[in-house]
C-alpha cells in the first residue's frame, strides 16, 4: 500500500479480449485459442493467426480466398482483427459472392475487432516484424519482403502488444503456412462430416473427440492442428504410421510412456503466463513436475527405433540441473499466488528460514500472552485476534467489560465484543509484522531468481513440450488402434481407394456404447468400398431412407481423412491413393441470414465442387437436387454426374447417394459409373436392413 499523502500511480496493465486471454481457467486445455488478422485485397486473401497462450504465430496468403478458407474455418478463431470498415464491405453486394459467403460463415457469432487500415500496410509491417524479431530481413524465417500477408501479421502483433500493454514475450518466430502441402477440406465439408463439432455445435460426437486419446493438453491441441491440416506428403505420413505401428507392437514401452505422459503439464501455456508477469508458484511447480518425468520417458524411448520416435527423443531436453534446482527450492504444496508466500522449501535459504523461525516464535509468544491475560483478568473467553485493519487485539465480550484492566486501550467496538491493545502487545505486533513482511520480501526475491532460471531455459523447455505433444498424439493413436481394432492404411500415389470391412469411427463407437448401456451385443456392420479414377470412378448408391447411405459415404470420407493425418483407420484393410481435396454436398439446408435458399446453397456448393475438383479429389454427394422440383432436381443430378465422369478416361473418385432411381440408367452410357444399392433381407413379410 502507498504511504499516506502520496499519489498512487495507476496504469493500464491488460486489455482483456476474447482472443488474447491467458488466464488458465478461461482457456480450453486441449484446444488452441486463436486470434486471426485478416485482409482481403485485389491480390487475394491475407491472414495471420496467433495463439498468445502458446506463442504459435503463422501467416498465409493466396490469390483465391477459397484456398485459405478451409484452414481459417478449422482454426475456430475466438476473435477476428480486420481493417476498419471492411466487415461491412465484405458483406455488401460489392464484394465477390464467394468471399461474401465465406466471411459470413467465418465471422458468425465471433468477436470482431477493427484496426486502422494503415496497421495492415506491408512496408511498415515488414519493419515492425523485423524489429520484433531482431533481424534485418524475414528471409531467415522463409518469408519474403513482398509477402502480402506481412501486413496482417504486423497488425496482429500490434494488437497483441496493445492488449498485453507490452510486446509479447513468447513470440519468437513467424511461420509461413503452405496450403499446397495439405489435403484441402472446405468449410462446408468440415461441418457435414462433423470433424470438429457436430451439426449441433457440440464437441462430443465429432470425429476429433473419437480420435483423442491424448493425455496432455499440448497433445490434444497438436491433434486438433494435425486434423485441420491433413497431409499429402507421403514420406511424413509413412513416418507417423511407422511410429504408431511400433508403439502398437510394443505395448509395454507404450504403456510406460503413457503413464509418464499423464504427469506432464501444459508447459507452453505455463511459459506464456510466466513471461507475461502472471506470477504463480504453481506454474513453476508444473515445470518441476514435468522435468521429473523426463528421464523415465527418454529411457523408455530407447526401446523404440521408429524414425519419428527417435526424432522425438532427440528433441527432449531433460535439463537435470534445472530439475534439481526446482526440486530443492520449491515446496511440495504450492499456492496459486506468490503474494502470501509459503512456496519456498524449508532449508533452501538460511535467511528465509531465520525470518520464518522468528514468525513461528512470535506465534508461540502470542499464545503465552493470551494465557497470561486470562489468568490476570479472570476472563475465561478472552482471545487474541488478528485483523488486517487493526492488527493484533485482545477481544473481550460485552458481558466481561467490567473486568477489563485499566492498561487496556480500546481499538475497536463490535456488536458483541470490544477489542483492546496494550503497550506490550503493540510492540510485539510491530516486531511480528516486520518479520513477516521481511519474510514475504525474501520469498518474492527468491521467486524472481527461480523464475529467471526457468525463463533462461525456456527454449529447450518449449522444444521438449512440442516433442512430448507429438509423442502423446502418436501413442494415443496406437492406443486407439489397439482398443478399436484399426488397421494401418496403405498409402500411395495411385488413384485407388479400397476399403475392406470399413466402419464409421463415430457411429461405431456410439452403437457399441448404446448397446453396452442396454446390455446388448450390437455392433456396427462393416462394409467394403472400391473406387479408382479409371474404372469404378463413380459409385451411384440407391436405397430407401434410414438405410445407411449417408453413414456409408461419410464413413469413406472420414477414413480417407484419418489416413492422411497418419492415423490408423477403422477397417480390416485399406489402400488409398493420396487425395488432394475432399468435397461434400450433404443434406438440405438454407442460409436465410445470407439471403440464400436451400436450392441456392445446394447449387453454390455443387458449383464449388465442379470448379475445383481434380482427378485426385474425393467427392461425396448426398441427395443432390432435392432443393427444387423433382424433375429439375433429377436434371441437375444427371448433369453433375456427367460432368464428374468427364471424357478424359479419368475423374475424381465419387460416392453419389440418391433417391432418383432414374440415374441408374447412366451406367449404360458412362463406363466408369457403377450402381450400388443398400442390401436388405425379406423376413416374414418385413424388409430388414442388414446394417441394423
């Protein structure tokens, strides 16, 4: 507290916004917390995104906005930072319909903050980024000076500085996102396949929730990022598959590692809080507890030889000296705040031990003084109390006031009691509070020493945390494969897609859990798929409602998606030629807020598919043409199939579910289209779907 009569300096220390919060209780442990800066110009769409809680900072640009919208959708931004006036312009008729529609979807129910247009300018932005990273050029980060997204990155850095009231201390690099290196899944397909959330907006029941066997918060966030960025890099996919396979083949080593991972703390977010003066002894304890588990993890990894796992081991820094230092200096039971002390281990610092002993001796003196006063006054319920406002007091009930000695000086009147002091008690109070204050000052000094030692080692700690997150995801997939009987998909560069006894990963789990609840033995009925670009390119699937058509086609898309993040898949066997894009058009829905009818939405999504699909794409279409009259819908579906079939002898692998049985006639004219139907059985005048 300030001395009486002195001015108290008041300063702004934080500006809290939805995308820049750092407080642990406001963050979802297993999900990234992105704030995204966006600018749309004649040169295309330019974006930068930042998770201030971990320091992840990336930029991306593309001349076609639709190439970036899938990753922006997957980021699930908590807050958008855009130039003043742009949100309104992007929703106006003057904007290209594709970007207007995309921005409407991206910004729905999201916080939007604006910055002056000059904050997004490229040249000043380049200089600001160079200054922050302490470099003369960004080429060392793989970013050229003319990258149009530099302005968005600089605007985002300036916004983070504004909200923190200081330059961010955990942003040490800026990475360039390359869309060409990933399998692209457009926003509507992510929603249709319920990859991150269900159609009701819930996480439970989405693909991510089924794949998540991670034990650490960083592992959960990495899994989410990998799922948002499926790969087309065959070598990297094989490395991930090999790591999962070896962990599956050595359950003893895998179980040992998972046991140790269960004690790993969220080091990236811990370091972010410590760097930004959010002083918590428990965060230091999290670093200590993590370091104590690292020797056992590195030892267990020695038994595994998969290249990916060997690379993980090389990136783990055990930091034995720091681990020993933290174990010696920090108490076992740590408070959430450093203000009240009590977090330095006894015996670590002799000066602090001396001050603590003085405080403890004084407490003994207080107890003796209370007994003396009871004996001297005869007041049996006399008590020595302490309050922050009045210090130590002798408390006497109103019924015993007549027995109070003359040397008692009244300090406070209460409803049922009076509080007094004496010259002796006042002198001791000054001595006690002085020792306690010095003790807190000493602990604060020691805290700063320990904190600086941790921050000196921040870089190897972050490297270790990232390696452990990767290990966590890979071991989680091995656990998933073991529990769910998944197989390793064979990936190549052919146009094949062969799945034997495939299952829908989410529906299978739901069916088994529901059956277990009811005491039944029901299970998901597996099914096969065989597509290729040159023979069975289009599978036309017919069957009645509730027969499983939609589940089946979604299942194939999800298996392809899982395979291209390196995960094993729910099937007996699987072979997939790498897919460059996954498209879907599923269900009937409108976008009234955007002035789009069911038919308009359907046609827009179909047009997007026909325009951007390549021979390496995977397309699933469910009931296309239902947004209009029967014959118009049939004509549209017919034309879409003919276009996808093409005339080049090859085309995108396509699953087309429909109620239009007239479409089956196309098999006579289109050699790469094959007809399929949902299998049923007749029993006692009933039709039974075999998937039930």
